[in-house]
């Protein structure tokens, strides 16, 4: 029997198939091998895992390695899950390449092996087989349990629900998670706002805070000075919105940031003003950074508003201006921050978080104009009514939840009933899938039911009275908040120890979402430590609230002074020192203040009062505007009154000046008549008045600096000077005016003054070498090299001015204590040097004066008066001897 000869192409085809099968089965080979026959080289196709019933596209990459064109006559695919979508006839140019579309549609999860056959016009190898493989996989399939969420809570509580999301498919499932629900109703009287800031120092208020309190959608606004302490989380939760701003360092920037994050996660809402995100030592740190809708950036000058985004926050807002803003046009993270518009300079006006109730307004707190407060009011409404009662975990910046094939993930849903009235709040958790059967997006209904209840929250679980004098009373504020939505009736307090009590009229009513402050009292009748538990009895939900009370009874301070009078006899123009010994023989600390009092005599001014009437002689402002600087000075303990006089309009008379104990001179714009004013100020000093000159009042700029006799070496302690740039504290002299002043002293602008004139002493220096200030030894004139413009000086300026007024009040009397303030522990003793006599006067004769020693020791009378007598002898035959008598 004669064997039939096989065509040459068949062995080649068998070899190709075996090669392709070997490549498919070799798990370590990676991609399938390339097939080369005659002119054409084709890459084998591996479709990998493809979803069952869905067509997956691929490409055959064909390259012609010959110098002649090759025509592909036809293409077929086998088995049927593979499909070739090629033209019926096409040409591949010499040296060219072409990508040919092919497809794979699996019917089940088995591995499918086959390929594609290309028929060409190549003379010897016109049939080319290209192997392919693929495996079917089931697509993602979502199931959610439970199918709806229901939660019941008392007001002021928080809780967590869990949503199980399973994927029974063979591919991973990606879900975009979001939550939406009923907004919180706006209170009838408006929002309760906490202004958490490092702007305020002492009791003064900045303009921003004053405007915040008067906004129509604000019920109450309370300021918290975060340079000294931070509120508790419970205290913050008494407010609908916290507005945070900074100009000085936080008492703890990390703790402040963590506290704000806790507040957000407990249902609170936050508005940050731009500088809280600034790249400086004053910015916030901690977990709040993960919620920033804008990144931290350096602070720069901003300008006028430019383009506003269309959003409820910008509704009705037109042009406005902010002096400072963050110099960054970007939002924080992909999709986390949504911008509110841009300034003309390109900087962001602000941004908000799409899920968490936090907004950044890129403004400062000073030099604001236009519709800034409309913007702020809209922000409060946007935050206040936001749906913060339900949030998803993870938060919005990680809102894509991945469920692996045949796996499960648990989605946490956090609920907060912060300041919610009774009723049912509806919402949905929305799950937007990337693929798979079923409803998309899948929505899980949510219902939060808030019951009616009153709940007491205490700011502190302990009240420590410290040391209290036996026979006296110590008090501490007991702040009781109702974080519930129903009123509370407090029926009584019980301590179990008579030394402790609460001063309150009973019964005491606390309305919903409100608070009361009463006084807890400690009145020890014996020396020693006392403690008790205060029980607060009320109809509030939950157990009775208790507060630990602690105090220690001590004997009060007891003062003795020796000697009981001061006397001296000196030659004219000379002085002598005496020592005053002050002791504290009691059981508690004693504080005392010394103030000399003498009447005016020949060549000597009288002593000013302990609390002075000060005239603010200035060219800084117009109309009725009052600066923060004025509010600060007015709050000083040794300032009785502070009256402003616009000296750019007219020059005051000497009689007008003499109605005041001291004059504070400040220049911003030109004086009405700088020479006439300088002369009348010199006349005022000669008549016994006291003057403090600040910064530009001695400037060389035309019209801004004073002229006349006040600038001469006999009065001004420094010469006039030009611009000296910024001033950072470097050193201080041992002078009473610098008592208590720290290196935080700063001025944004100083005068270029490095030396004194006449009989003057310096107070200290800035790092530039310019003087912090100086004072005239012979006349009551002080120069302070600080610019008083709001925001251009540090908080140390105000206590420095307090020291200046104390110096001027006591200036140049013939009775001069070396220190003004004394603090003595129990059993402590202080020896104070007191100088009697003075250079340049008084003339021969006998003078009477006194030291007034104000103190906190009961029973001894305050102030204690130590009489002083000075006898001045005329100098005889040029003798320089000092005659002295009296107690030492």
C-alpha cells in the first residue's frame, strides 16, 4: 500500500500547535511565545481572566519582516469563545506592522485554549496559526446585611452600626461609599458659636469677635483664649459650631488639633480661618490635619475677591477684602477639598470637605471689608444644617471600599445625636459599584430616632479650691450643661461636709442645649485638708452626677513692716538709701504693692495717682473707630480712663492736657501742628505732667514726627530717627519699666535709634541694635520704640505700657522704692531699698511724704502707710558730705 504524502504545511502546523500548547501549559513562561513564519511574526494572545458572558478585547500584533508586502486573505478563530474581527482582506506593507483586533467571550470558569488562523499570500507558508488562551471568571456580586439600619439614641450620645458587604463573585468589587440624610434644623434663635482662638489676650475683644457676636444667625458666641488653655470636649459639644483662628502660638497645637478632630467625630462642625493652617509656629497640628480641605501653606498678602464658586456658602456674596490669606491655590488631596473660589491673585477664597462638616475660609481676623461677614454667616448656616449625625468610616478621603473576590468587608456607620431635637432623621448609605449585576447605586435606608431626654454634662469632675484662709471663703465656678433636648430641673446639692456648699437658688432650671454657672463655696473653719463629694440631684436621665471637692484651710498672711517710718537729712541734690523690711508671718502667700506719695514742691513734681487718667494723643484713627490697641490699654489695672484726641485735626491747649495724669503720644499720619504740639507737651511736663512717646512720634518723616521743645535733650530721651525695620527682642536692662517683660516682645516696625540724648537711660535693645526704649532721668518722659498699629506688635506691649504708667506715676519723687511689687511665701521676708532725696532738688527745707503699701493680709489695714520725712540742707563751702539721720 502506497503511503499518501502529507502536504508540507501540515507538519509545520502540528509543530506550531504543539509549541503553542507547551507555552500555554508552562506556568513559568509568562506571556505566550511569538510565532514567526516566513515574512510574518505574530505575538500569541493571552486574555487572562475574563468575566463570564462579557466580551474581552485583545490584539494580535503582526509585523512584516520581509522586503515585500504580505496580504492577509482571511482570518478565523477556534473554538467559538474566540472571535477575530478582521477585514476580509488587508495588506501589511514591507517592514510594517499592524495590530489586529480579537475577542474572547467565556461561557464558564474553565480554561479555554485555541487560537486564530491567518491565511496569507505567502507562497510557501500561507497558513499561520496563532495560539490563544483565556479563562472565565464570575463578575463581582454584592450582598449587603442588614438591608436597612435603624438606631435609637438619647440626645448628646454617640454610637456605631455595622454594614456587612460581601462579594460572591470571582473579581474584586470596588465601591464608592457616601452618606446623605436629613439636614439638622436651624435653631430659632440662631447658632451657638465657640470662638477658639489665639487672637485675644486678657479681657479685650477684637473687631472680628465683636462682629461675630452681632450676626443675625448667631444666638450666642463665646471666646476662648487658647494661648493659655483648651476647653474640654464636653465643653465644646455645648456649641453648634467652633470657629478657630490664630495669631499667636497655641498652648498646645497638637492637643488643639486632636481636640478639634474629636469634636468633628462627635458630631461638631468646624470653621477654620486661614492662618490656622499657616506654615508657622501658630498653626494647628494633630489629627485635624487629615480633615483639612486645603493644605498648610505660608501666609501672604491677599487682596480683593475674584471669582466665586456657585455654592450656598457664597450665596449673596459680592466683593470683599482680606489683608492676609494662605498663599496656596490647591485643595487638600484628590477629591477631599472643594474650592469656594479664588482671589484675584489666584489664592483660594476657601474650601470645604465634601463629607465632614469642616470649612476653611482663607481670611485673617483683621483688616476685613466688604461681604466677608456675609460669607461667614453663610458658612455657619452651611455647617450648622449639615448632616453630621451620620458619617461613614472610612471617611471621605478614603471613600473607595474594596471587597476582594469571594470576600467580605464591614463598613462602620457612626451616629451622633449632638444637639439634635427629638424625632426621626432619615438618610441612606449609598454604595456605587464599579460593575456587577443588580441595582447601582445600591442604597441602604437609615433611620435615627432621637428620644426626649435631659442630660447633665459637667466641665470637670473635680473642683480644687487650693488654699483658703480659715474664717474666709473660696469659690469655684460649677458649670452644669444640659446636652439633652429637654429641660432639666435640679432639686438639690449634697456635700456631706459643712465646709463645702453651693450658692444657688433651688430649684434650678437648665433649658435644653443650655447651661448654668453657680458658685461652689469652701469655707474652712480649721487648718488642714478637706475633701467631699458633691451630689447633684435632678430629674435628668441617667445616674446622679458627682463632683469631687478638694480644699485646704490655712491661716491668712500676716504682715509686719520695719521701720514704721523713714527719715533722712541730705545736702541739696543728694540722696540716701534706707532699707524697709517686710515680713509675712502668716500661713499663706502675701502680695504687696508699694506706691510713693508726695506733694509737689519747689522744683519737684507731685506723685501721680496709682490709677491714672491717660490722654491718647494720636493721629492713628478718625471718627469713632476704636482700635484693639486702645481696648488693651484701657484694660490695664493702673489706667482709670483712656481718652482719645485726634491731633491731626487740632492741637490741644495746656489747660486741656492738665486735666490728665499722663499723655500717650502716637503718630500714624501728620500732626495738625507738630511744632506747636511739641511746645505744649514740654509746657505740660514743666507743669508736672507725664508723657510717653511711642515710635513714629519722634520720626524724621515730615509731619509725623513732633517738633518743638519736647524733642530737645532736656525732654525726649532719644533723638529723632528714621525707619529701623522689624524689632525682635534681644536684651533688657535691669529697670523697673522692663519688669516681667519676656523675649516675646516684638514690633513690626521700629525707629532707627541706637543711643540716648541728655540725662537718659536705655531700657533694652532689639536684635538690630535699635533701642526698645529709654527714659529721662530728670523729667517724667519715656520713649517706647514700638509701633501700636493693630497686629504690628506682640502682646508684651501692653504690660510694658503698664510698667511705663507706673514709672510715670511714681517718677522723680524724693521717695523712690527700688521695686513696686512684692510676693512673699509663708514666713518669707523682703528687704526693699528706698531712696530719699533726688538730683536737682528739692530745695532746702523739710518735706513730708509717705509710702503706701497695699497688700492682701487681712486685719492689718490696706494700704499700710509708712511716713517719710526729708530734710534738705544747703551745700556749705562746696562740701559734698551727706548728712543723714533717722532710722536705717
